[in-house]
């Protein structure tokens, strides 16, 4: 695993993020962060190797990130967004279903995908929910990145 570095918001009190060392070095390079605590005696190019860094400017990041950064579409992401719950029967889901099926040119997008159990997925087949008589329990939405992407736990 890559070495992780704590990133504090400006002020050095509130943890803002945790990123791999390599990413943090690019932040130092861009002048958006400065070293807060260094690892004694270890240099990293022109910088002391940081144990933690501090953002130069205060960032109100998390909620803004959630609202403005759309998550990248993925199979796992759809399952996470829907809490691994089948959108047709409410049971545990292990597959994803294209609401408008691929054979009817349904796209692989957040709003055309729901988590589904294998039974419902097979029962629905190449039909829309209307055609199959299987109404969705909820409408699929475009989630923000934080809902879907794993984040490193910060103690
Ligand atoms: Zn189901």
C-alpha cells in the first residue's frame, strides 16, 4: 500500500483528506499545501517527506464535492448507491439491471441502472419495467462521488 499522508485544512486542526504521498507531493509542488509535520531526516526531492500537510487556503470541501462531482458510473457503484438492494423486490441484490434493456438501446448510465437480484433480473429479461409488469421501487438517480467511492477512514 502506498504511504498515506494526512491533509489538514488551513489552520491545521481539521482533517480534510488522506491521500497517497505521491499525490501530496504534487500538492506541495503546486503550492496548494505546505508541510505540517515532516518525517525526520527524510527528504523527498526538494521537500521534507511529509507526515501531514496543511492546505494553504481553507476549503469547504466535503459537501461541495458531494454536490458538484458526479460519481463515475460503475457496476459496483450502482450496487452501493442502491445499498445492494433489489429495485424490484427489495431483496439482496448482486447484479445490476438496465431499466431500458441494452437490447432496446438502453444506455449504461446511472439513471438507467438499478441494483437487482438475480431472480428479478432474469425474470425481467430484455423488457422495460412496464413491459415486464415489474415497477421500480425507486427511481434511479445520479449520485455524488462521496456516496459511491470508498473513502479512507480518518481516525
Ligand atoms: Zn429482486
